[in-house]
């Protein structure tokens, strides 16, 4: 992504496809990332510059639609290639409108792709209706309704929920803590973003 970049390049071994959006390409080059390992670079290239870019021209996918974000266009390409699980780096931090926009895009793809974001503080994702987190004792766990989640039952958190409702305009479940190594989260209706501290 072209948001606030991670301090360190993530480990790329084990990934079947590696891609970046638009200006993130320059960040990767500056970090001496082996750009020849990129499968594609997608975007409208409004932040794409550099005299050596033509070397990698064969992996550029020009997606000029201004009605969609570069992230959204990248996910569409990934989906057409048959992938189901996506890890996102550089999707949050700094510019909060960028973060919220990426979260909204992920919401629209949540039934087709399993998208997990990674930043300097946490891992976060749209939760399935039944979720089990392991080895999390002492970590901060936040539950964020998007925009509402109903009949939530949690086990293993410091402040438990028992068939309760969270709603973005009234009550949210941020800054909780895992009291046990195993935490379970269930809900019946709506959508919930779960943040797990690194």
C-alpha cells in the first residue's frame, strides 16, 4: 500500500503472489526490496515517478478509474487471479482518512477475500462470526463494530460480553485485554473488526 510504510520490510518467503499499489513501489525500491519479485504494481500512477521504471514496465497494471482506490483495484486483480487470503502492509497509520478508506474497501471484499492488515501496533481484520485467538494473554484486544454487531459473546477477555450489542455511534469495545491465552469471540449479526496487539 501507499500509506505510512512499515519500518521494516515484511518477510516475503511463503507468499504465492506479491504486489504493491502505485507509490509504494518507490518505498520498496528505497528499502532495497527485490522488486523483481513483485508480480504486479497497480494504480493510476499519480505518485509513480522514476527514470528506471521502464525496467519493470511489464508488471505495471494501469488502473486509472478515479472512482476506486488503488487498494480496491489491487484487490480486484488479486481476486481474478483466484487468491482468497490477502495480507496488507502499509494500509494504516498517519493519514486516518487513508486508513478508514482501506477499512471500508476491505468491508466490501470481506465475503470474497480474507484480508488481514499488519501495522506497527497490531493485526486487524473483519472477524468471522466465530473466532478463536490463541497465545494472546496480556495483549490488547479491541472489538470495533462496523457499524453494528449484535449478540456478542466473548470468553477470555478482561471485560467479557454476554449477548451484547456494539454500535459505532453509541458503544464500542476498544482497549480490552486478553486475560487468558485463548480468547473466543462470537456474534450473530452485523460486522466486527478485531484488533490484536502485536
